[in-house]
């Protein structure tokens, strides 16, 4: 039985940059960072789906771990725990044609990218050292999985740690053929690694922005189209893609967005009404009273999570 003990969610940094991209023009480097995060998360979701549909047997799976060892932070996209071995998986969602020149990887447009093997080796070394310090002498086997079928690497090195799209079936068969029996010790290790997971602040690399300069309105929860909707009964309908979202759900999503962008902002009827561009303050107040605790009286009143 495969147990996913830590699920994968969008990072706060991705959500913050997505919101800023929707509501303002990002500088080139910030836009590039945002697109890389979107592309990376999309690939990780493809990997999660592929693993869930194909992996069988006894394994614990921990997704999206961020650890620090000896003042060095390292990320594990997916950690698969078997009876006698840990599988440290790095997921890449590269698309298009790439080539290798020595230790350097390039796109055909000439852009140099980080060598995935060096990233993989670094995370494996730090993970092994962390486990050793925790008192676990366990074999760590690392792989870089290229999940996108539209990826091709010219002059690819002969390295068994690289799993290309055409090799995915063979890799999963190899995993499924493992004899793996998990016990309480494996669960303890997994819970310890989850407890040591750290969360990075989404504001460290965030571009400069202000409340006044961000465009206000609902944006579509599917295609992210801004200010391109109409109301139908108690729903918000996107003109662009037809996505229908309940009005209450859309307003609550906007409240979460406000708190992510401006964590010190007090949630008031006026602020939410302005952010969502809703004419009726009664509608906003009804939704906020239903889902939040009401603090204070009159103009100084605001809402907080219960």
C-alpha cells in the first residue's frame, strides 16, 4: 500500500507571484521566476498523478520537503521510503530541445541552465548527512525524473540517475518489483522528516508592490483572467473560459489573496468590497459575517479568522 504522508500544495511564493502577475506588470526577472514556479508545479502535479496511478507495493511518500542541514537548505521534490532504501526524486518539467556540453546544459536558444545532476548530488549528500545525524544509517538512491514527454536532450550523458520520459515505464516496474515491508520505524522516520520541514517566506524574493498600484477586481480561478466576468444569480462566471464559481467562494479567495499580499491588512467590508469591485456592501458583509469573527464596532470594526 502506498501512503502519501505529506501532500503537495502550491507554495506561498507561487501564489503571491501569480497574484502580482495578474494585477500588475512584472519585471522580466520576476516574470521568469514566476513562470518557472508555475512550470515546476505543473510538472510535479503530473509526476504525482503518474506515481499514484502506477506505483504499487508498500511505500511512504513525502512530497515537497524543504530541510536545512549545517546552514544549507535543500529541497526534495519527492521522497519515497521503502523497507531498506530511500528514493530521493527530483522532478523536472523541461520542455523542448536541450543539449549538454561538458558539465553545462543549454537550451537551443543558447540559455544556460543549472546542471540537474549537480542539484541532485547536493540534495542527496545533505539528505544522507541529515539522516545520519538523526541516527538513521539508510541507503539513499537519487533520480532526476524528466516528466514532460515533449522534452529531448541531445548528447545526453549515460547516467542511470536520469529517467527520461521513454524510461518511466521501466523505472516504475523496477520500483514495483521491490520487496518492501514497512514497520513503525519507517513511520517514525517519515514523521521526523515532516516535522523538520521548513517553510520559506514568500516575501524574500518578492518584487516591490503596493496596494494602490495593484488592479482590483475578481480574477478567474481557472484561467486567471482579471476583470472579465459577469454575475449570474449567486455565482461569478468568466467571460473568457466559462468557469463558474460561487460568489461566496470567490470573495473568500479574494480575502485570502489580500492577506497573502498584505499580511498586516485588516479585513473590513470596505477593503473587500473595493478589492472585488462589488457594488453591494450588504453582500460582502453577509459573506464576511458568515465566515469570520466580527471585532469591534462601527468604522473601526474588522473581521478575523475564527
